[in-house]
C-alpha cells in the first residue's frame, strides 16, 4: 500500500462504528446457530506471514520464550505497517469486533519512543471505490509501551460494501517497530449466518433510509423537511443524499418515520443515525433520537434512545438502543433537540434488531500485591524524591503529622507500622490544581480496585472552607480519588477509591483543591490495591450476630409421644429482609420483567411516576394513572412500596411552571402538592422521600425560606402519619463528594429534627463506583449513630465487565446486610435499557441474566437458613436462622408432613414457634 491520498476519514475516537442503512440485496443467506467466526486468516502467524502484506516496510515472524509474533520493521512513515485484504470476508451493516495483542520496540538503542516511552498503535480500514476517492476509517487505537503487550480493541460497521477493504495496523513514529502477537476480527450472532456474518433478521426497518426516494416515508415533526445532494460545502458522508429539517420553532421539532408494525415487543433494537446541524450561528447542540409510542389503551410513552452533541463542522454518529415492553398501536422514531431555528441534517438512519454482545470474560489480573502502597517515598525519608510539583508551586518536607494511618485505611489494612510523622508541604500555589504529584503509570493494573487514603491539613493563615482532592490524570481524563472539606487547621482524612477499566498511556496522581495562595500539607499518602473479598468473612460473622435469631420449634399433635426422635428438615424459602427495585409503568407490561421482579424482590419504588414533574407536568393537568397502575400491581402481589418523591430540591428537576411562580403562588402550589398526593394515597406508601437531595439543591429553600424544609415533613406526617418520612441523597457512602459527607448529612438531619421535622429514616442512594467495603462500612456506622433506620434507596454499581460489576454488587450487598443500622436495600432497576447508568444492569435487555445478576441471586441464597436434626424429648427442635418464611418437613417411617412457619423479629432472646400437626 502506498502513502494515503486524501485526508483521514476519522469517524469517532474509539470503538468507532460506521453503519449502512440497508444491506446489499445480492448476499446469499443461510440459517445457523450462534456463530462467532474470525475473518482474519493466519491470525496468530502460525504460518509465517502467509496472507499478510507489509506497507513498504519489512516484516518477519519471530519466536521468543514460547511466544510467536510478527515484527514490522524499517518503517519510514507512520502509516506503514501490516495489512490483510478482507474484502470477500466482510459484509455491510453488521458490527465487527477487532481484538489484537500488540507491542512496540525501537530499531536503534538511541531511539526514544515518543510520549515518554509510549507509542500509539492504530487499527485502520482502507476502503477503495472504483471511480471515487479512497476513504480511511480508524477503528481504534491504544498506547503501547516498550516490553509490554497491550490489547487493541474496537468495533466497526461498514455502511456499504466498498470494492476493496484492507485492514492494517499503523501509527508509531518512523523507526519504531510494530509487534503483533495475534489479530482477530469476529462477528457474533444468534439469528442465522451468511458470508461475513450477514443475517436475515437484521434488516433495517427504516424505509428509504438514505433518501434515494426523496423524502418518501419521512415527515416533519412540526417542521419542514427536504432532500439535498449538497448545501454549499456540506455533502453527504455516505451515499448521495441527506435530509434537512427547517422552520423549527420548538426543540421537539425534527424529522420522523412511523415504524408501526415493524418493531416487536421484548426485542432490543439498535438505532444509528448520521447527523449534523446547520444555521442560526449555532456551532454545536444536542441532537436526540426519541421514540414516541401509543399503546392500545391510548397511553403515550416517550422513550429516549440516544443523545449526542452534533456540530456544524462534520457528520457524527448518534447511537442507542430501545425496547418495547408492551404492545403498541403506533410507534414513531424521530430526531429532536437543537434550539429553535437550527436545522437538523440527517444522512441516514438504521434501526434493526440489536446484536447480542457476548458476555465479557473475567479480567485477567495477576501479580497484584494487595495492601501494598504504590506511592513512592510516601514516608518522605528521602526528602521529596519521587515527587514533583504540578505547576510552579514549591514542595518541602515538614514534621508533626500523624503517626497512625487514617481510619478507613486502618480498617482495610489492619495493624500497621507507625507513619514517619513527616509530611509534604505545598506552598506558593497560584492555581487550585497546583500541588504534589507522582507518575504511577507502571503501577496501575486494569480492573483492580484501589483504595486512596491520606492525611491533609491547611497551612497557617487559611480561612473559610476548602476542598482538598486526590485526583488522577488518566491520559486526558480526570478521575476522582476522594476529597474532603477542610475549614480549620486540624489534620483531616481523605478516603476514596478508583478503578481504571480502559487501556491508558500514562497516569499521574496529584493532590489539589485549596484556593490559590493557600498552602497545605499531605502525609501518610496511601494508594493500594484492595482484596475486597477478604472483608466478607468478617461481615458474614457479623451478619450471623445481627440478622439471625435463636429459634425453638414446639411440635404438638394428638399423640405427642410419637414425635420424639423424628427427623426434621428445615428450609428457608424467603428472607424477609427488604430487597426491592425501581420499576416503571411500561416494565409491568413485560412478562419476563415481572417474573424476575416477583421472584427476586419484595419491595418496590417507582422510577418517575410519583414525581411532581410526572404527576403535574402542566399546572392543573394531573396524571396519576401510571402511579395508580403500578400501585395496583404491587398491592396485587403483596409488594410494599416506597414513595419517591414528594419534592425534589435540585432546580434542574423542577418543571418550568413551578419555576415561574411567585413566592406566594409557589407556597400555595407546594401545599396543594402535599395535600393532593398524600390524601390520594393515604396509607398506601410505607415510606416517602419528602424532599429529595437537599444536600445538592436548594430550590424551595431559596424561594420559601429555611422553614419550608421542616414544614414539608410536618405537613406530610399530619396528612399520612402511617408513612415513615425519609431524607434521601447521594455520594454519602463513598467519600467522593464533599457536599454529602456523612457529617453534613447528620447535621442536616439534626437541624430538621430540631425544627420539628419528624425525620424517620435515612436514605442512602448508593449510586457508587469501585466500592471499598471499609469506606462504605465506616460511613454507614457514622450514620447509624443517629439511631434512625438506614436504607439503600437507589443502589446500582457500574462496570463494563460483568464479573467486576458482580464483585461491586457483592461488596455493597454484604456491607448493607452486615450493618446493624441498615434495614433495607432498594436497587435502582435491574433490566438493561431501563437503568439510569450504563453498564449497571443485572439482566440483559431480552431477558438473559448476566454475571452480575447471577451473583445477586447467589448472595441472596446465602441469606437463607437451613437446618436438620431430630425432635428432642420435649417435642422441640432448635436452630439459628434469619427472619422470614420457612418450610419444615417432619419425616416419619410411613409418612412425611410439611408445614410452613414464619420467624419474625422478636425482642426476646429466643423466638418460639408452635407447629401444630
């Protein structure tokens, strides 16, 4: 391959996807079972360089220490590398996954790799068309260091079939060798397979997707649409045409297509649209893909599919998924979002059955020194060696810092040698981000959870409150490692955690935060990998003490003499500890969702249907229909429900008509909301979150004064005294948000109570990343000092790897169940496409339970008690078990008797249950 002509066609940064709206009609198809075929020939170089070619450079296959790999040398240009023609083995419109193991080396000892020892290796497609310009598509890239193999991973889709498709690896500077151990490109599907993995069921359901037939099958949603082959300098990215939307006067105006009858319920669909914006001097704006659904009973649903920021400079891909839970009489997909007067341009759209993504394997993690600090010279015995100042501040060593580890590190590490008493002092700071820093690139392993712990103190002369933050610069991204608010001259603990899940080039850790001119001291700085399962033994022992009870079964029948010596087998069939989930109105139309929910959960909360912006989006127009349906479903299945929420203190969540009210009218509206909601549902919700997220918002307090918050609780309690009234907030448990530390939460609760608010419970939302048990447990213990019941009210964990997500979930479940102050756990959903966070689901969109879901079920099984033995001479049997419902089987010589009994919470040391036979 010669040097590229023309410019790059860079579509997206990583995991790039190019999509064709409609498949070619001349590909032969045949059905098959689940298939995943590597289309790369001689992918591991077992046959030398057969099927491979080099781009004006040299290539050789070598084998060292039982590892075979190709070396691409004598490179004079960055684009030179190794290539393979895959034209006959690839099809348009399907997603392919590329995984390669690559490395780099220098041809000459004096040659230094750029980026401080790193070089980028890039996977690229060359797309050749007869009679038109060759195009290039970057699939993905990764940063590689010398003497290390790295995984190069990405996905791509061809929008159409070029005349020739060549895959090649390129990227490092001239003189840098590319090393390739293997390269695999696969396309997995369970819906039949053809050459290149093309499948019958994956047809695009959008009609006239590329506007080759004008704008037939399309229409304007409150605006005008037209087809173009160009608009000034704007030309299509794919094909010959694109459409525009003009005369938009509302954000929801856009281009739409009715896809009724072409989508099936309970199937996941992927949507890919190629879009940009034009006009009104707007250079960038959000474009959204939305689904409007009308049900047979005339209910309307709006399903957000995807949002992306489009520009007026280039085309971009808008991608997302959706699933219909129930039957629909009409379904319309449309684009919306930019401000009025801005045109949406659409080059093409694909809506097709989403491919099933193979489950992620467990991450390969080896040689992890759990509990070992990765910070160099943390005790400062070598001065500031290993440290450098970020910015033009100055670093020095000071004495007088604590000799003990911060508490959360001590909880994790156990007994530890005393600290040195030395600290690092950052002075002459002119920016908030200035402070001590270290490079830790070579010490971080992917998918390992690290705990952060340090002592910090402000310098003399500081005043006011200052945030001090441990931050990580991971290439060009900021990662929060923990932070604390300091407002005095005492030593304070920073605790936090982090995990890196994507390949990286370099990682720097630094401490920042106080205002310019404020010096600070750092001591006992620890970053160490955590063996999170090591804490489970302690938690399980604690669980046995706080959750189990001594139980005596007293058996009686007409002939009690025949009872002694009979064998009993006791099996717990349900633990009564509350485990709930968020549900939405559309979810209960999906039988598979309902089945999983009823089998594994015993409490519920509504996602949006009780919120004020849902029940009264326009003043005086009430919608309680969805909440009524959900409540009826829960009542029918004996599921108690939390009421979430009466008010939401964060301004962005308040509907516009409420924002526009005067003070007096707002006070009336607040009172009407309280009386209307609580009178309608009196006695039907066990809990209410009265004013959500008061640590993070102040909409009502700013407008109605400090007394409005306790008054909301007082009025709610008066209207429905049977409901327990909760505060509810996020990041209380993880140490990553100074606004919602446990101390601030407790202060808020006490302040409410001092003003007469009947606060009855503490809601800890639990939207957490990379949880560390000792941090979560410590913060729960602090909240427990209030004497109020604690509930996790919106628990979810997120990881791209299902096995790591399962580990996160197990940590949170045991920390909750093993803490005496926690009285319930409510998940913020469990079904893919119906979660507020990506990569947090337990069940895939079409009903397959993933690794996280399997772990959830396994942990719940551990919360069931079983026993067996013989009835004693007093016709009794004793065991220790969790509260909940049991079956006891009495086994005789000629008969078997099965009875059900319930173990309930009791103030006595032994729970006595009578079993009549």
